[in-house]
C-alpha cells in the first residue's frame, strides 16, 4: 500500500491467479482480480490511485502491478478456474486469500472502489472505506459471492449477508443481471444508486426516483472476464469528474466493451475514447 495520505481513487480488492480454460486443450494462466482490471483502466487514464490488497506468498505477478499487495506468509493467493468453452462462463475457486482488514485502509480518497472478488472485503473494512472516501462504488460480487461444495461460485441473497445493513454507506452498487436476481431491486434502489449491467444491452441506472437505460458500445467478445471491473472503473472515473449518472454509465460501458475484446487484463488504447467522454 502506498504511504501517501490521500489519492483520487482508492481500489480495495484482491489480485488473483486466473486459470482460463478456453476449450479442449486450451488453457492459460494469467493475472486476475478486480484490482488488476481496474488498474488497467486507471493507468490508461493516468489517474492518481492506490490499491489495498493482500495475497499469499505464492503470488507470482508482483512485477506486473503498479501497487503490489501485502503478502501474508503461509497463505495462498485466491485462484479462479474459469471454464469459457461451454457457452457460458463457469467459475470455480481452488484457493482463497486472507481478507483485507480495516487497518489496510490507510489513505483518504475522493472515490473508493470496493471490489472484492471472493469474500475478502469484510463488513468492517467496508465501513472503514466509507469513512475514508467521499464516494464509495461497490461491486455486488464482493458482497454476495459464496461457494458450493464443489467450489463453484454462487450468489447469496443480500438479506442473508452482513452487508444488507451497510447499503447506505455505498453511493453506487454495480450488479450483473445474475447478481441483481439476488437483490430486492426496488428496496435497494431506495437506499443507494443501483447500476445493473446487461452485457450487449448496455446498463440500467436505478435511483429512488428515476431509471436510465444506457446502450452498450459494439464489441466482438472473446473473454467476458473483467468486463464488470473495467465498467466499474469507468463509472468511478465519471463520479471523479462529477459527471451526471447517465454520462458515468456511458464511460463505464465504453471501458466494459474494451475489456471483452481481449483475453485477460486488457491493454487499453484510450485514443479511441469518444470525444464526448474525454
């Protein structure tokens, strides 16, 4: 974690080891985790940011990230196995890292991204993040994810988690359509701004008083991994610029589209960003 006292954007979530199985006999190991994908957007946009993350002593990508995680001896890094060759992505977890604790949050930020990938964002850590940031943008996956007996990722109902009572501390909650099915959407939108991503259909922004549907940018999808993370980063950038919610969503959709056109953490060329969003 950077020793700075403050930054524009604080990213709170772990890096991972990803094993991507693209088809019979086709697999690749890669850096993963929300922090990795979000950092690719923030680096491309030259934003001042910091990362709070932890990993095991087996973490093998320290030289691939600007802000390496805190290494905890005797533990492992979270590893996801993503089956991508069966028509839909199936996620399994073969190792889990230690959680990020409140004492890991050491800087103030204008916007914080609470982007846990597999239970590492403790409720008390989310509280600390909300105390250190003006705005908190959270990914529902960090609040809802659990594992079945075979290590497959599934979503709990938010009412069954300790995060249900913390929704007012979140300014924007991003959820996929699948994750949104684990939410009482009408109740959640009364307590925070809810953004539901819809893949090729774009996204929907829901507040207590309005609904905004924002179309997607065209994209030739090869790997959906990390699209939601890049979307989240784009939305946070919009908040940082104090853009209206609809414009935040446009910016988010553009970065989400760039992510699906590459395998693994994308190398982003922001020269193609529409002039209206620069």
